[in-house]
C-alpha cells in the first residue's frame, strides 16, 4: 500500500523548500499524511486488518514526532504546514 511514484513526486514537488530538497521535515510529514489518509480508507473497509492498524499507529506517531521537531525549529513553517495539510493542531 505504498504511494505510487507519480503521487510521491507530486507531493515532493509541492512541499520542497528548494529545487534539490527531497527530505525536509515538511516533505516527510506530507508523505506520511498521504499514506495515513490512504490507510485510513483501507481500514474503514477492512476492519479486522490489525497489522495495518499497527502500521497506521506507528505512522501517526512518527508524524507527531516530526511535527514536534518542526515546531521547535521553525514555528512559522510548522503553522503553514498544519494549515496546508488541514491537521487539527
């Protein structure tokens, strides 16, 4: 259930800081958010898929850690990102 290559490159292009940026916290958070949204729809249809649910919880906690890091290092970028991704923080 990984992201398709075209979807991943479009997310990277949307959230990169510079032309050569491919791993900034903003990109990592955006990619995790896309995967979380995909997995959430999968789990609505497959309620007994507990191994995927565990993966979802691990992704959510990793995104939370990255958001905490971004909030501490660059608070303005953090605020822009949560508004753009429509997260409830």
